[in-house]
C-alpha cells in the first residue's frame, strides 16, 4: 500500500497547477528544496517519475496525472470535511469559490451580497473569466460552483437553471435603425457587427443567428475582447453588436444605447448554476446553490423598454 503523506499530495497538486518549483514553493509557504524533496519522495514511493522536466516547466506524466487527480480528491475531501465540521459546531460556516463568466459579472455581485446577508458566516470568493478560462477552472477543480450559460460538455456536472438570458442587438440611439420596427435579419446583416471571441456564449449565439447566411459568416465583423470594449465601440458609432441584454441595462436606461427591434430577437438562452455531480457538495456550497436557484431569478437585471411595443413587452417580461 502506498504511504504518501498529505504534504506530498499537496506538493504534487500545487506543482501541477503552476508548473514550477519556485512558484509552488511561494504558494505553499515552503522553500524550493523542500518542495523538490516532497515531489522526489512521492516519486520514490510510487516508483515512477510524476513530472517531465521541460524548458517550459514541469509537465505531469501519465502516472503523474493519476497521482495528481488523487491529490485533488484528497484535498477536496479534507476541505469539505473542514466545512462540514464547522457547520456542525458553529452553524452555517464555510467557504465557497464561486466562478462566473464575464457576462455575468454585471449581476453576480448583487447575488453574493444577498447571499451573504442571509448567510453571514459563509465566505464567498469570486473568480470571473471568459468561458474557456472558467471551463478550465472547473476542470482543475478550482471552483465549487459556477454561473454561466451553456454547460460545458465532457465533464460530470449538475446544471440547474437560474433564469432566462436574452441576447439583443444594440446600436447607438441615433442609429438609422433605432426607431424602426420589425427589422429583417437581411437588413441588420448589412451592418458592421462588433464580436466577442470564438467560443464565447455571445459569439455562439451570433453564429447561430446568422447560420443560414453564409455570406455574413464569411466576414461577420470586428472581433473585440470584452463586453465593455464592445459597448464603448457601439456608443462611438463603430458598429452594432449582439450582446447579452443583462450587460447593457444601465446604458439602455440612460439612453446611451438602443436595442434594435430585429425579427427573431431576442434570442433567449438560460443562465445555469453549475456544480460537480460526482461528489457531495459541502454545506456552504449547497446553501449557495440553493440560494442561486431559488432567489437568483429575481436578481437578474431588468432592461427598460418602451412598454407600448409588443416585442419590447415580451423582452421586458423575459428579463424581469
């Protein structure tokens, strides 16, 4: 039977995350020689090299990946044990590592504030990133629960719906299409679109919307790296954009942006609360998940529109 220690498993886990002994030592509060010793002792116990030494850093071997996965399992179980004991001894105590895609950053802080008001003993850490960064953090088990759109495939996850997530086309308020109704897809396709990167939920919605127009897909528009840069570019008159309605609530209310009445819009997606399906949730994480599913729908942003228009009435209802 292997006689690996918790220190050795912790060293393997952190070295795998950062790829370098010096950085791992900083995170662990140890000296580099101490970390190197832990890794070598683990390799000696297992009887195989766990990392390949490359110019770019330490890369796990096939056996190393198995050992590191076990180290993650042990780390998560001990952390869950800590939360469970704390909850039993002192009430609702614990820590939650909450992840959110960048589009959700406009409403997630309010959800955290509401949750912590109801659960003052639970500490919440928020990590915001684009979709690919967030999916990788889920895979690396760096997050307990995540708020995002389409759940990632190929992972054992439990997805619970929080609420509707509408996508709309925005333009400057003085745009020639801003006062028109029932704008055709063909007409709006002639506009210059400002785009998020491929793989993002926003870009996927745009690609799906124009999937029957190959001429538009060949040259969809100008790519930008964030929702903020897209909003600023639209306000500057550089083009129009398909974007999450939840990211433009303030700008629409202040008349800095207008939502175009495009046929087939809004595109309704959903916000999901994502949690691991293959291991029990710690009490604090379970409390946060329940809060997001039960209370979260009422905390999604409301985008104000002209209530006299049928399309805008339906959109207002979807966002409330």
